[in-house]
């Protein structure tokens, strides 16, 4: 009923209802069992990416389960991986005005938003991930790290990433360093090869000292100039970064508030597809790409995997289609 009337409600309310459903599944053994029966593991979709075994290529994008509270339920629904975050070292809880909140764009099947990434901090997320691990979820867990919003100096942003990465290393299957998180003042300036090196070199050095190798990817913005992207790819391949997540919401000008906002959903899909194809072509298909941005339908999922993505992630598509979208995409990828 809520799905049929979703546009009568604010997007935040729909997201809250989805999380309420996940909480119900996760807290009741019977519901978890029934969910697993209705969302069986599709063995034909198993894939090895980044040296990891994914049960299927469909995952949850960062920003949906920010603090890692619903990993078990998302796993039972059928996701092959859950990317927790974006997480900063310290908790942040910034106020959001009514004018700046999420808005439906039904015509384009998109959302506009202000990209504020409030979270409870890396320590709280680690605690949630540890609790979920005890019950052995069927999905892999990634951690998406972003700088604390009030950090405006590059050296403080770099230290924020380093502290979070060090604390979280043992608790994720892979890491995404979110250098394009648009809510951080000046963070767009991090999208260049020189600053990327200053951020990533300490993290790569930390990984060298660990007993277990964990893949590290970077998350780029969808409106990054291609010449800058190429320079960053060159650095990634030389330094040992394992892949790219494409990508964060592109900017738009809000005609109502005259402020810069960000768009997700169908309005971002063509850009995601373009960047995915570009990375594949530039690297001769030898670099891992996780596509997230505007994947709303099974046909788009098939198209972008064909364009070079090894894994895909959903977010806004879930707001429009609900969790049934997961099963639909999996059936399409399996050829059912």
C-alpha cells in the first residue's frame, strides 16, 4: 500500500519505512527464515571480484545503511554486498532545513538532495558490523570512508581518513575511500592525482603492515572531467589501488532555492554508464569498476555490467521500486 502511495510521502519517510521493515526482519527469526526462502541464493550469479567471492553482483550503495545496522536483513533479502557508510572518524549530526531535504522528481524517476552524510562515527559502525558477523550474513561488507564535514584543511581530512582506516581495517571485506563526498567543504578539490596520492599513500602503507590484504577502492564523482579521471586512474594502477566506484551524485542548480544540489536516480544513469565505459576502455578492461548511480531497472543493470562494471549497487532505485527490484535484477542477469 505504501509503495502504491509512495509519492504522497516525503522520500525520507519512505526510507524510514524501508529501514523499519529491515529492522523487523532482522529482529525476528521467523521473518529472517521466510525472507531467505523467498530470496534464495542464485548460485549461477556467484562472481569473484577483487579476490573476494560475491554470491551475486547486486549490492547496496553507501548511504542506505549508513551505520551498518541492517546488514543481516539486507543479506537475507538477497544483496551480495552491503557498503556501510559514508563514515567519518567522529560522529556528525548536522541540521538539515526543510528546503534542503530530499525531493521526488517523478518525471525523471530521480531524487534531488543536499548530500549531507550524517553518521554515528566509525566506532559505532564497527560495533554493528561485529554483531552482524556473529550470525554469518550471506553478503560481504564494505566500509565507505569519508572525511568529517567540518574539516576544511587537507591535512585534517587526510588524518581523518587515516584514523578511520586504521580503526576499521579488521572489520571490512573491502574499503572505499570517498574522495568525492560532496557534502564536505572543499572535498571536490581532492579529485586530482596529487592530492589523491597524499590521501592514499598512508593508507596503502598501513595495508602493507597488515596480515590480511583488503581491497581498497576510491569513489569518484560523476561530474569529474575525464582528463582528471585519467590521471587518477594512472596513479591508482601504479600505486596498487584495486578499483573505482562510479560514482557520487552530480551537481545541479536548484531553481527554487538557487543553491547547488545533487541528483540521484535515473537522471544520473547516463553519466554512470559513460564513465564506466570510459574506465573500461582506458584500462583495457583490467581495472575493477563498481557502478552505482541511477541503476533503476533490470535492463540498466544488464547494460552497465555489459559496459564494464563488475558489481553494481542500488539506492534510489529501491526508493522507487522497493526491495523487489533486487530479485528482478537477479532474474534478468541470470536470464530468467
